[in-house]
C-alpha cells in the first residue's frame, strides 16, 4: 500500500440536545459577537436565544449555491457589527455562506447542520459567480466546530431527507474511487453509506423515528469527512454545472444524478462499486439508489427539476471545459448519454455486477 492521509483539526459534538451547548462552544472559541446565519428567521430564532448576548447580528438570507452577491451582502453585517465569529444553522445554503465569509475573514465557524448533506465536514466551498459555480479548497473554509443534534432534523420533510442523504452518499461513493483514496477513507465511506442506506428508508416510513434520524446524521458526518479527505470526480462536477449554470436545486440534482454516475463509472472502478453495493445491501447499487428515489416520491429525472432537454449539450461542454479527474475517461458522447438517461429518468443498471 502507498497513500497519503490528511487530517484536519475540527471539533465535533454529537447527540440529541447538543445544540444547547452552542453558547459554551462560542465561549470556548472566544466568540463574543457572533453573526447567526440561516435561510429564514424561523430557523435562526432558537440559536439566537441560546447564544444570548453573544449574538450580535443575524443574517437570515442564505441562498442555494452560495452566490457571491449574497456573501457580499452578508459581509456588510460582519464589518458593521464587529463580528468575531460565525454560527450557522441549516443545510448547505447556510453552511456554505458561513464558509464563504470565513474564507474572506478567517473568522471561526460553529455550524449546526439540519440536513444530511455533510458539507460541514469539508474544506470545500462552491461559489456561484455570473452563472458559473466553481469550487475551491482552503483551510479557512473548514468549520472549526460542528454540532450534530438529531432533534434539529426531526421536522425535515422525508423527501428532503432522502435527497440530502443521497447527496451525502455521493460524497462516500466518490471517495471510494477518488484518485487519492486510501484504506481509512474507504472504511469510513462504506460505513457512512451503510448508515444512510439504512436510515433513509426508515425516515420515509416513519419521519418521527429519532433513531433513524440520528443514524442519518452519523452517516452524513462520515461521508462528509471522506469528501474532505479526498478529491471530487465526475458526479460533483456535473452537479456543480447543473446547479451553478442552470439553477437546479442542489440536493435533488445530486440525488437524480448519482445512480447514473455509479452505472457510468462501474466498469472503471469495480472495487469501489462493489463496496457501494455491499454498503447498500444490493446487488446493483445504481438501481438500488434509483429505486430509493422513486419509492420515496422524490424526483428521479432532471426534466422534473426544470432542466430543458436542449441544455444537455451545453452542460457537457461546461463540464468538460474544466473537468475533474474521473476513474473512467471523460468522453463527450458518454457523458451526454449519461445526462440524457438522467434527464429522461431511466432506471440505470450496473452491467455484469456480481452479487455482493
């Protein structure tokens, strides 16, 4: 074996009711004038109360895909209120905005995830400027403190739970076949996929299942951490293009695309796909992921998300203009066929997949 494994300094608190530690964590991080970041005042209210006098301002206008103009707007609060720390509560929109501000200011971040996407565990920021979403990595982007409290996810609709959870599974799958994967990443990714593969159907069946909610967050933590430890491939590139350039919703796009990318990359990454199959308890992981979508009532086609068929060619062009490394060579016709299948909502298959 020959590999490099990079670890990052990060404090993780996990457990029901842990959100009530947010004021203690702010004090521990020497944050006395926090900017609370959320997508709506309803979401930020409890954290404001818990922080008490340590809450100096609130920005409740976080937006999907982290538009630069939204970060510019939030920065006026940072400079005008002498902010010395960031507390974000929500999904990728709120956490992404905190990351974008931290990149500019190096302010400490305390984040409380309310979905299963896992971006809180990475030093990756995806920003959208003039219709183009680009990613960057920087140590300042990584949140210093993550508080996982399953009670914050109890009201998350089951369909949103499924799409954000498959978003996290995508992190795990791509980490399994990443160019810089390693044994620890592979163990962690498989465990994370297993946890989410068990949690999501249980949440759909019973949205109030606290044990399933907690298992979903556990899986999100693991899958997010392996995305932070490795590099991204075709799946993430296509999602960034469809989100940043065409405005498609983030987690739903991940969910629709992942089964098709798994099928596409399977011939070039058999061990990774075999691990994915084992984690999901399914002989064909691409079909199993697709079936999870359809059985949950979640959109399973890009056209359902509002993408026009004539946009597929441009999406391929944008993706190939600045491609990510991928285990299977990126050929224009193959990627266009993948996107067309995803646009139509066809059920994909991993051909010649041996049973786990």
